C-alpha cells in the first residue's frame, strides 16, 4: 500500500523560532500533497494543498506567509512554521495522493508541535 | 456546502460489547466514503472504503454500511477490544481528491 512518513514525529521549539516538518511519500509519486492541522478533540482541518512544482493553495484563514509550503519533488513536501507562537501548537498531518494511489489521500503519522 | 456529521461524539462501552457509529453526509458529487481509525497522537488509518454502489464492507471486526439514497453510513464494531479505543472519523470524497471530514466519534473501551 501507499506509505507516507513525516519527520519529526514531535518537536518542541521556542516562541519566535521557525520549525520545518517534512512529509514523504515512500513508495509512490505524490503529485498532490495536503497539510492538515488538528487541535485536541477536533477533526482534521485542511490548511493547504500543494501540487508538485507549483505554489500551494491555502484555505481561507491560513496565513501563507506564516505556513510556508514547498513541494519541490514528487516525494517530498515541507511545511515551515515561521515565527512560531504558542497558539501554533498543534498536531500537523500531511497526506499524499497520486496516480498510484488512485488519487486517494494517504495520511502520514503526524507531527506534534509544541511552542513554548 | 459539503458536510459530514457523526454521532455520537463520544461513546464508552465495555470490552467485548458491540457498538455502532453513525455518519450522515451531504457531499456532491459523491465519490466514496471512508472510515478511519485515529489513535491518539497518530495519523488516521483507513478501515474501509465504499463507493455509492456498495452497501456493506467488512474489515475484520469492523463492518461499514452505506445507504447512498439516504446518504448515511455506519461503522459497526464487533466484540470490542481495549485497542479499539480511538477516534473514528467518517470522510467523504467529493470532486477531485478533496475530502470532507466528520467531527469524529471518540470511542473508549473499558475492561
């Protein structure tokens, strides 16, 4: 099956610093990757959609200058949280889809971000 | 507006008992519906996927049903185990590869 990994699985950073989260599709080419955010006891909320080689499309209310998304290759997308604040603390989950996955989204294991 | 609503929001059952989770969706056009299990601190893992032409799909102790006419789905868990404690999320796929997520049902199985 389609496998998606994320790194790191958890990260703690100080307020004002930036942190990068990687999302990789391990066994298929992901033409599209999605980034979600999930707060405690809530469902996943789509932040942005990125197609390989193109600029990401952000959902309403998501600051594109704060959440930088790069999808430079068919197997890697990165989310950089810039100038992180405690309210950015959340669980970030990526998903990937491509022809091999029949364009179904396969989810990564998530990254827990804590901003102190 | 596409929507997926799940009930109950949370559920506590005793180990060994059965339970059924409900999902109502209004997604158009409709492509398929998945049930996911999400353990705390982990990403969602797909349990079942059904298209509009499928009524029932089983995966071990998990059985999902779909009624495309009433736009309802259910997930039945048989002989629950402690490891079934998790959030169960109903997700409908619409046009393209965009997903609409339900709010999830948090299931706790107690010994």
